[in-house]
C-alpha cells in the first residue's frame, strides 16, 4: 500500500505518479488540504511567494489560480525558464502543485478586459494548455471557473473529454465549480447535480469538485454528502471548495466549514485565494488543517524539511 499524503516527504510528494497520488489521497481519509494562491498579485510577504507562505501554514497541495501556462508569472519566484516555473514552485514548497484551467463560454463571460483578472491565452481549458501543464510538472488540472468568466458545466464536460484523452493517463483531472461562475441558472443546488457528476466521471475526471457546505446559498451539508457518496460510488475522489471569499472570514467560520466538509465525506479540502487577495488568511489555512487532521499531523506537515 502506498504512503498516505500525511506521511509523504517532499521528495516523495513532488515525484509521485498520478496513480500513487490518487492512492495516497484516498488513504489519508479526508485529511488533505489544498490552498489556492494567485501569483500575479503582490505576495502577502512581498518577497516570499504566496505558494511558499501557504505551504508553511500546512497546505499539502498548492493550487495556482490565474496561472498562464504560456506566459507563467509568479511574483517573488526566483527567475527560471518558463517551462521550469511549476517545478521551481515544487522545489521551494515540497508540495503537489495544481492549476486551474477555465472552459470559458465567451457569450456568458463578463467584461473583464483591461484589468488584472482578464482571461489570457494560457488559462483556457484547451488541449494545448493541458499538454503544456503536464510538461511543466503540474500534478493536477482543475477545470473550473473564476467569478464572472462564464464557465458552464457543459463547457467543462466538453473540455474534460478532450483533455482526458490527451493527458489523462499522466495527470490528475478535477472538474466542477465553486460558485455559479457567471452562468444564470447554475446557481445554488444547480451548481452541481448527480447528473453533472456522472457526466464528469464519464468524461475522465478523477476528482469531482463541489462547493463546501455553507459557502453557496442552498448548498447544505446533507446535499453535499449525498453528492460525495455518489461520486465515491463511481470510484472518484472529491474536493470541497471555499471559493466565495469566506477564506477571509474569522477562524470560527473556517472551523465550522472544515467540520461540515469532513462530515460530508470529502477527500480533499480546498481553501480559496481571497483573504487579502492572493491567498487565504494564513491563520485560516492553519486552523483548517488542524481541524481536519489534528495538531500532530498539522505541525508535522509544517515542520518537515523540504530537503527530505
């Protein structure tokens, strides 16, 4: 049996195969923490990447949001060749690294032009970008949408099928939405249904992404629990996500969300990137990890040297 993520060293975690990581996540029984970070904003600690900061607070997986695989930029990262950007993040953090790619339907997208959040070529959920991500050393591609970008579930399914055929044997694929992402009619319980999960699974998803209970109107613990149970019946992992800026709420709120996600049965817990914009409040990453795995495992992840 493979090691659990809980017990993996930096060397093991950053060089594991897709199948080894899936087995290690499943074996951790709901004690894997993913922290989303943005690299194109000024880091909270100025000259330390948000990825490093999140890792130091106990994150097991760093999810790079708004990461352009064609023109990668992570502020405060040492200068490296473009194709080495992700491997440099992994070298500095000793963590698994994932990225978001967005299956945008332009007719639904809001007008984000000429600002920081505007879509760029290397962020679209295309086969070309997925292949480039795999070459860069990405462990996980999440097909999802940022607020207002117009990402629908049918668009996710279409992109997922093509990307799975291209890189599905080499890289973990997750699919789903944390919020409506600008699609009228796909809010609340319509963000994800059993039918969506079935179609995501058939299209090649290894991990089903759902909103965490209490983060989206109408998304209750019982509703999420039933969907997670269904995903598990299809032999798929799940990740519950805080994508509604509540990663910047007080620690008591984070503790409650963490326990609700644990009770719902999720495999991976995601905390978003909008504390002060760029990553969750560091104390919230810390407290989330402590809730789902206890202080011993939390300190172990925080303290273990990345040179191991």
